[in-house]
């Protein structure tokens, strides 16, 4: 057992939400440590699209313009192309910076480190335990157990969050997207992301995107759609006998119902959950960078207000979170309506999907204003 250390703020997780929360806490003069379970830079299963104004505005204001070295080829997508079986292809024009998440997240963490955040990588959080006035975070690093304590803990450790599991009694249903990476290219326009709906329904679906010298097939219905994927992509030059360079996957915590009903409230006292750990992922596109950044900012600001007033951070955070929940509530309604649109009319579904995808982007237009 390594001797315990005490900080003002412990942030668990090195994604966008964790990076921005830690950076803002350190800039507020708080002794802040960020714990990342993997060795950096680490990979993350994600399309790598920086979608919506929330993501763009917060990254620009907090971290600066995304460097060219962080982006891929193509560095910016022109938008989305929706392929619904039996209907004309629909195109949504929307400029979108494009990256590998390992590079984007690492760049943001380096900026957080420059702001004074101590980063402990390759360190796994085992448990999070509230104590009188503090929270104890137990970690393991290369076989050594260490106990850290802080007044504030921000859980930004993703869908399978250890912080959430330690603090909340919650039954979670997961979706399990899969990503397959192939060397080469398909006869599909490279600077758009292609969404395919081979069964003429909103789900299951899959997407194809090109990055550098590879293309990726991604989706939560990869196994179910194997035959449709092969048949669909053969017309664009895909060889069904080819083997992916690698294959991986992730989990998405489906917590919208619990969040909206208040059965799950992602904050207790001075312990806050942000991003995927809190279930704050947008329906329809299941994009999470914008909401992770937005909630990370809200968490850091709640910590600062708690320090100023002596009140628990949870009240400030949950008040700020209402804006995100309002957007999720609206998109859940749109998603439910999409199910009705899929009843035997592919043209209507294609138009509805185009409108829904546009809605997930427009809905983030409430600009982020740095109070400093």
C-alpha cells in the first residue's frame, strides 16, 4: 500500500469531459489530479467526428484550434450521407473535424497538464468510497495499491464507469457497438460519413468512414447485419473474404429513461458524473463528445461554486445539467417518432432520418460562453 495523498479534485477518466473538467479546476487554483486507467495515448472506439457547436465552441475556447497533426486524412468531413434501402440517398451538409480519438484526447490532456493538472496514467480505479468530508479513491498501478482522497471527485470514466458503480445502485442496459478496420479504400466518397440502413428501419444500421489509409465499418448491429453489410458494400469494391486489420468494440450505457425520470441523478454531494459515465449521450446519432465537454465544464464550474459558497457541488451541477437533459428529452421524442416513420415507406424514413440527424446538430447551437 502506497501512502495516501489528498487533493482538492480527483478526475477519473482522460476523455474530453475529464480533460476539460480537470483543466478548468486547475485554472481555478484547485490541486487537481486526473487518473487514466490506460497508458497514454490510449485508443477509444469512436467515429472521431467533432460534431455540433457545443464540441466546436468548447474545444476552441478551452484548448484552441485542433492542430493539423491531430486530424486525419480527410481532416474535415463535409457532412453525412444516408443510404436507406429502397430510397434515394440523402445528404446532410455539415462541416465536421475528423480525428482518431487517441490523438484528440491526448492533445487535450497535454493542454490540461500545461494548466497544472497532475496526470496519472496506467492507473486503474478500484473503488470510490465517500468518507466524512472527503471521498477516497483507491487505485492500482503496476500491482501497487494507492489511496487518494479529495473533497471533489468527477467521474468521467465512460459507460462502464467505476465511479458510477461505486456510488450508485443502478441497473444498466448496454449497447455494444463494434468497429472493424480494413486496409485500403472503398468506392465511396471519402470526405463524408456514410450511414446505411439496409433493413429500411432506423436500427439496426452501420456506418462507413475513411481515415488515412484505412476504412472502418462501425455499428451496434454488425453481427446481425453481416450478410447485408457484405451485399451492400460489394457494390463499392468490398471483398467479403477480406479480414480486418483489427476489430474492437465498446459499451454504451443506455440510461436515458432513468435520467429523464430522475430515477438516476448523476451527482451525490461533491461527487459528480459527466459524459458517458452519466449516460449523457445523444439519441439517434449516439454522439457524446459535445455532451461530455458541456457536462465537464458544468462539473468544474459547480466545484468552483461549491468552494465559494460551502454548499455541495451536486446542486449547482444538476441545475446546469438540465439544459443537456432537455436536449436529450427532445431527441428521445424524435427517436420515438422515427420508429413510426419506418413502417413500410423507405422514402418517408429517409427524409425523417435526414431531419433527425440535422436536429441532433442544430440542437447544440446554444453557444458556450467562457465566464472568465
